[in-house]
């Protein structure tokens, strides 16, 4: 194979799994240079995204797993990941962002409420701790996160939106919503300014569409619900309008955002009644919202709730859609729109576990301050 033309070698290697390529780096110096070349990393990443390798990250207490469930049956590959964060003695671990094989991980020590945030590539086992924010927020309510790729700078950025109370001297405190951006290339935070919108639930993951993170939000006077996106190139917020004919979109309804087949998707859930699924066929055009299907199965909607981040998991179009309300451990359900049927996602039945979202392995470097693999050797 070493005698083959370079383009053929690249073509063959770009189709290999990330885990294999990491081993191949030790074959010879030529392969090591090739596999770590930014151009090859981009080619391999595009192959992985194109193949829709469906891997999800789950956890139980302190353990992290990758679960390959891209099959049409209940067979799967479950791999317990080497967790480099146990040394920090955290109480809560959350994966708050995912982009091109990189994970944004937030660790919280419950007694002190102190948190540490890391970028991590589980495939290469590199990680980097993000520096402290340039400002201290007292009494902050919650943070919204997003991990995005800046196409022009070819760099990765973390968007953090912090809502915090402002003591105005009155009984009714007001609040502000401030935006900060971390740039991996400079390893530093920048304050962007205030957000004109309120993010509804900062604990829900942002959905990446057209290179921008999206959240459900409302106007600051709470009079209208909208979809809020953040353009990383111009560092400004944009509004994506909800579809018409949503019916009675009162506060008893829940909205979730997702990505189905690359389209921005809206899940409109009326507890115990119905669940409508919409996709925006032409991004940014309100009139292009199209209702894909409605779920009305009873009693399923009475005992299950919509997951925090619905997403298309399998190549046959099944969607991870619902989770049980009362069961311990919780049950998660696939929904097949073609057959209008549910089936259970069976993973780690003896534990309560959490779905962090879709994930693909990649060779994207972090220029890590530490390598778990190196320390273990």
C-alpha cells in the first residue's frame, strides 16, 4: 500500500474509522504526517459526516459511554470511554455541546457550585480546560452553551449566554442576558454584549443548523415565542419565526428544537394530547415550514414526555423522541414515522442513563494542554 499513489492512499484512509487511523499513525512517519495533516483531517471529517455515523454519548453517574446504534435491530456496540475528568472529583458532568467530534463538557462540584469547562476529543483523548470567564456573574440563573465551527477562521468557538440577576434597589429584581465567546485559537473569552432575547431553557442543548446554534426563546417582555440563532461570523443574533397554524401555542405547550436530515426541526408537544413535528425546508424562510407528521398514540403520550433533544438516530429514519416520566430507570422510545410505531431504545437497562446527543468520531485537534493517553502511558 505504501507504493500506491498518494491520492489513492488518502481515498482509502479517509474511509477508515477514527480509532483505526489513530493506530495507523504509528505505522510510519509518512502516515503519521498524512493522518495529522489538516487537509486530511477535513477530508476524513467530511466522510464521517456524510456517512451519518450515528453514535450517541450516554452516562451513568461518573461513567461515559459511546453507543453505536446505527443498526435496524437491538444489536449495538457499547464502549466505556476513558474518562480523563475523574481526577477533578466532580459531582455532576454534563455534555453541553458537540461539533465535529469535539465535546464541550461542564463539570460541577456540588458543594462549592464551582464549575470547570473543557473541550474534549474522546477519539484522540485530548482535552483542554477553558479559562475562567473575564467577569464574575453574581446570582446567575443559568447558562446556555453552544460549540460551533467558524468557517472562515477554521477555528472552534464556544458561545455562552449567561442570564443573571441585577439588583435595581427595588423588590422586583431585573435581569440581564450577556453573551461571551471563547475562541480556541487564542484560548481566550470575549464579551460580545447583551442579548436582546431571552433563552427559554438554558439547560437544553443548542441545535446546529447552517453553521449556527439555535435555541427556543422569547422576547424580553415574554410576549412572543421565537427561535433564536447566533451568527458566529458577524456575532449577532437572528430570529427564526415559528410556523403559522401552530394552534393554541400557549404556555401549557412545550417546544423542542432538533435537526432531522439536516433541516431545522420544531417539535410542538401538547402533553397527553399530540406531538407535531415540523421542518424548515428552506432555511430562514418562514413559509417553508412543513409539518412532517403528528403523533397521537394513547396512552403513550400520557406516560412519556418529549426528550430534551429529539434527533434522527437510525438510517431507517427512526427518531429518538420520548422518555418515560416515572419509570426508574427511565425508558426512551424510538418513533418510526413511516409505520407510526414506537419501540424502546435499550441501553444499560440496569442504570439510569442520559442521552447527550449524536456524535461522530474525528481527528480534529484541540492543541491540548494535556493528553489523557499520554499521561496513562
